[in-house]
């Protein structure tokens, strides 16, 4: 007669139904664990929609639909440096126009020092600076110069506890340039 180890003795008294139930529970655990892990990763996924309010910081806004921005910032002091003045005129917001044409309220796209000086002297605590037209600035100055300008300007604006929004048409930029911008600026989108 064969000797059964004492560890296996309790298994001799398990019914086939209990055994099947045990197998189904055992083999379903990995599926449940995978579902929970998937849910956890979905919760980590960044929500890019505009929040109810924006905290002081630098933001990248990849749309020319500015209605959500102005709805969100209706109680803020908004300053605009832009290439597309008509986008802002319908909101009654004055624009420092980026242009090579010398006229009142214009600034040359190649004069980044003057643009930087104007911005840091105009921004106050709790105000918002919107920069539209970085594609044109990049065309006139190169990406590296404009990127350094944006990062330096963002740092000054953060020290004043203000908001800096860079409006960009991503179709006009190389993917690596977008990546660098996303490293410095939090992406927000027009979707609510």
C-alpha cells in the first residue's frame, strides 16, 4: 500500500464541485488583477481638458478656438502678444501685434529682448499673458532662440504668480519641438 503524505490528505475529502470552484477562482484572479491594473493606469492618464480654473504657471494651448480660454479667464487681467490680432479683437482685448510693420502697438518678431522686457513689465500678479504666433517667431529667429525666450519668460511670469499661455498650431512645428515645449508647458485643450 502506498503512503499518502499528510499534506495531501485534506485534498482527498474535497468534492469535485469545490475543486472546480477553486480552479475557477484561482484562474480568474489574474484577470481581475489585470483589470484593476488597467483601471489604475487609466486613472494616471493626464486629463488635458481645461480645468475650472488655471493655477499660476505655463500652459500650451494647441488651438485657435479661444472661446474656452476667454470664458475661463473672464475675470482676469489679460495681456496679449499676438500675430492674429482679429482673434482677440472680438473679445475687446488689446494686442501687442507681432509685425515687421512699424506702427503703434506693434513689435518686431526679431526683437525678442524688447518683447521680453515689455512682457515682464506688463504682467502683474494674477494676470494672464497670452502669446499667439510662436510659429512666426520661430520662422524669424529659429526654434532654439524662441524656446530659450519662452522658458525665461515663463520663469519670470511664475515668480509673479501669473499665468502664461502659449497658443500654438502644432501642424507648423516639428515633433521634437512640440516635445520640448510640452516639457516646459502643461498642455491644456479647448474641450471641457
